[in-house]
């Protein structure tokens, strides 16, 4: 009976603990749910770096007052018609990548433009100069001269996973600073024949005309990609949007600023898919048939020959032509490379040094 006097305090303490345990997780869950239901902090962090882009260019076309009449058109086909000029305007988006005014956008947004106007989220505007472009990735670098610019924080697209929440910020249809939310639907999309170098992040966040060149950000406001294309039968968003990974886009910007062009690795080899009738040795799963090797190229100097079966590059399987060429393009000139090759029944390892892809 000596512990009897502890009964009430112990019971009270246990009761308080049970009440705390019962309500505390629920409160934490409610707080987490409330936090997850809003991406305002991510948007406020990234939006100052997302700009609206307005372009104009002069378009010339043959013109005559009767040119639109089918009867008279047959006569004007035989002789040069007068030229009529008109101003064509379009819109897009961009992302401020540095405090000194470098802006990334899509090449198709500014291609042929005679004037490029950039509007910031704080209402300021500036004419932009084109520093350079890279049609192979559909990226372009602009420069604006304004003080107190807030560049975006670049995230790590290599860690992005299908199902991650993402936000698209841009200028769709001229709706300035518009934000849409979705998830990552796929990563590493290629073979769409949109660009020469494809490695897209696919998202179902609403992306529409005018979003091109804008930011795809993660839930923390970090840049994951540059929105560049949509698949649509209607012209509007149908849940399939594509973005260029931010790390690849940042390399394009760095190369253009430093060298005036994108510096890509080059082996000087053409490949094609492996015919179904080819039977590989046990343990081999896939490969690419070498169809051509440029004379004097790094691949030629390493000993690669047409007809060889390319199994791996630097230990990574070579199973898709476009993705393999993309990996080569991301190598830096001067890097060492190693090729696993099947020549007849013999497996070879060929070593060499990556060259620089010719600019033509």
C-alpha cells in the first residue's frame, strides 16, 4: 500500500500523455496537410526569376490588291509581285539565370525576332539582346541590363522522380505570371524528333502556347527544367508537356556565354539499331551497329570499324541510338572514352579521347 499515494498523480500523468499522443499526431498531420496544399512559398521564391517575353519581327510577302482572288492569282505566279511588310508579334517566357542579366528561353521563341521585350514580375521591362542560340536543344540566351535581378536557384533534375510535384510558371496566352501544378509523368523522354538532343522531363502540369521558355520548378522553388513543347491535338494543354532538364540548359548557357556556341563531345561515328536477326553472345543484351566512321575521327583513331557492334560506352550500355549520341554530346572534348565492341565473335575494348563536334 506504500505506492497508493502515487495513484492519482500517475493516473493524471498517464491521462495527459494519452491526450497529447491522441491529438498531437493529428495536429501534425493537419499542419503537414495544410503545408502540402499550398505551393505559395515555392512560387514566391521562383517567380521573380521568370519573365514574360514579347517579340516582333518584320514579315514580307508578295502582295497585290487582287492576290487573294483565285482568278487573278494565276497571273501573279509568273512575275514577281510587290512585297508587303507586316509586323508579326508573338510571346513566350524566360528564366533569369544570373544576377548580371543572362536569361534562358527557347530558340523558337526568339528566332527571327527584330525586337525582344522582357517584362519582369515586378513590372520592370527591358529590351533584350540575343547572346546566342542552340537549335540542337531549342535554347537561346538573352541578356538584359537591369539592377537587382533575382536569378533562379537551379535544382537537380537527376534526382527527380516520376510522381514528384512540379509547377510550371510562364506567360500562357499572354496571361502574365501564370502558375500551373502537376507531377512529373516521365523522365528521359527522347526519340520525339523535336530536337537533335532530346532528354525531356514530361509533366502533366498545364503548359500552353506562351509557356515556352518558362520554368518548371520543384516543390521548393528550384528550377528543374525549361518548358519547351507540348503534345496537343487542339493547340492547348492535353496533359503532355516537355521540359529540358535544368542542368543541360545551364551547360548550354555557360558554353554560349564563354565560347559563343555549345561545345559538345564528338566521336565521329554513325550508328543504327541492331537488326532483330542478330543473335548476341550469352550475357549480351543489346547494342548498336556501327554504320559509318569518319576518317581521322576519335572513333577511327581508337580502331572502331563499320560493322562493329557497339555494346557499351564507358561501361554504360549502348542500347538506343539517340540516347547514346546524347551521352557522347555531353562529354567534354579531351575526356577519355572506352568502347566495348563485338567484332564477329571477338569482344574488344577500344580506348580513345573525345574530340569536339564540328560546328557545321
